[in-house]
């Protein structure tokens, strides 16, 4: 039965070496396999011509190489492509391909749904469904590179559905495959893990893999952040800033962190809050990415108006922060994470949104 076989798609080079050692094969087989799969896009052991017949049939009896499936593709006029990806469990996640001048960025999901319920996030509104396995995470990059005629991905951001640091081991394993020279060979600058601030895992991250870090801050005071990013009650801002400093210290001042700040009309976009944000970040080496709130059905929030956005940005720039404003892309394909799954759910059932989202993504108590 195929479900008893191990899925080698999500194995890093080290894990593959352990796998081959366990079955009595030389370690260099791991290098051969990882190249076939992640450089050439080959999933059929029979096509791996430097494996002898005996090894090919052994591998077939022990293992599979199985990516998730692309269920739907939505293309926006400006070139952003949003994919709805179906996992083996039936859960749906999203990934988005974002073409830029010199980059082709892939935004990937680490969980189906999310338990953290940030008030401005469509994924949070769906609740938690499941952690993705390493093969389901790296499988998204594999699909983006090998199952379409699109250009190869140059950058990966963990900014799709879910909180990557609450699915730590599979996220690390897949980031290692992304970095591996014999696989995708992406440098640490080209891989960004975005987190709402899970401090124990931020403290572990640099011990496991060297990648770029983005912090979804969204508010400079605990009072406000408790409200819009509820995990702040567990890991408040002062603790989060200490973790950021430990990350920066580990790299001896040679790094900076990206601070993400979604601008929501009348909630967190005042000039006063911009000044507080500048003060809070004065000792942190960072650049700030302002993201106008992307509205979705069922949310009462509105995107900040352009004047407030400009004032907010100016305050930060005047204090010397490199501050970018994310161009809202992919609106036509429901750009922000979690919105496509929600939309499909709605059109399928057309009843109460949250129930239908959970139905579609395979929420167990409803689907069984
Ligand atoms: N859970 C992680 C990564 C996924 S969310 C995190 O929170 O960082 C990726 C980014 O999208 C976060 O910065 C998040 O705040 C932002 N985001 C979520 N919903 C959004 C919306 N409706 N409009 C704009 N940005 C949003
Ligand atoms: Fe989860 Fe991130 Fe959405 Fe918050 S913003 S609910 S942490 S996916």
C-alpha cells in the first residue's frame, strides 16, 4: 500500500543520507536522488539512470516521491498567479507566484488554516486545519518549478497560510532543501520566514538554518497588539524584541530583520502610532514593510487611506528607517493569504462562510 511508503520528496540531503545508510546503500546515493528530484524535476525512480535496476525496484517498494496537486489556477492581469493546492488529506492551501523586475517570488503555505486568529487575516478566520508535512511544503516549490512552463522561482517567502514557526521541524527541513546547492540552491537572502512572533522558535531558528526573518508586528503597543495579534498576550512585545535582538546578535550585526505592518484604517495607522513604532524599533536593525490591509468578505476593516499611509511612512523615513510600501498585487485573484480558499468555499456552499470554509478544507468533524 502506498500510504506505508515514505515520501522522500520532503527529505533534506542529510535525511536522505540517513535513509540510504539505513537501507545499506552508500551515502552518495542521496546526492544523486536530490538532484534528480529537485534539480531535474524527476519523480519516477525508473527514470533515474544512475541507479541500477535492483536499487530502482527497492526504492519503488520502500518509497514514493509525491507532490501535492494543483487544483485551481487564478491569474491576475498584472501577472500574479495564485494556485489552490490540494493536499492528500483533502485540505486546500494557497501559493502565489509574484513576478517582479529581477525576481520570481513564491509565497508558500506552512499550515492549512491558522490557530492564531489575527483579526485582519482571512486564514485566521478559518481556524486551524493541519500542519503541512515537509513534502507538502517543498512540494509547493517543486510544483511551481516543474509542473508549469513558468520561469524558475528565485525567492521563497513563508507568507501564505499558517504560522511557520508553529510547524517548526517541517519548515526547517524544507528550508534546508531550498538552500541545498544540489537542489534549489537559494541563498539565505532569498528565503524569508515570516512570523507573528513565536519567540521560543525565533530563538531556535538560527541554530537550525540560516534564513531571513520577517516579524509581523502590526502594532507598537501591547494594548493594541493584544487585540489584533492575539498571540501577543503569550509573547508580548518586550519579549519579542529581545528575541529579535538575539537573532541579530547571533549574526554579529551583519543582518537586519523585516518588520511587517499591515495598515488598517482607524485601527493602527495614526501618526502617533508611527512615532511609537519608530521609538520601539530604534535599537533594532530592521527595514519596515508597510502593507495596506487587503479586504476580504466577512471583515469590517478597511484599507488605510493614501494620505494616512503617506504620513505613516514619512514619520518612519524621517527617523531614518528604510521603509517600503508593498504594492498591493493580485487583488484580482484575492492576493492576501487565505482568501482564495475562503472564496471557493463560499461559492461551493453559499451558506455561512466559516462553516463552509471548514467544510471545504476538510474540517474533520464536519466532513466525516
Ligand atoms: N503567520 C505568519 C505568516 C503568514 S501571514 C505571519 O503572520 O507572519 C503573512 C503576512 O500577511 C503577515 O505579515 C500578515 O500579517 C499578512 N496579512 C494577513 N492578512 C492580511 C490582509 N488581509 N491584508 C494584508 N496583509 C495581511
Ligand atoms: Fe496566522 Fe499569520 Fe494570519 Fe495571524 S497573520 S492568523 S499568524 S497566518
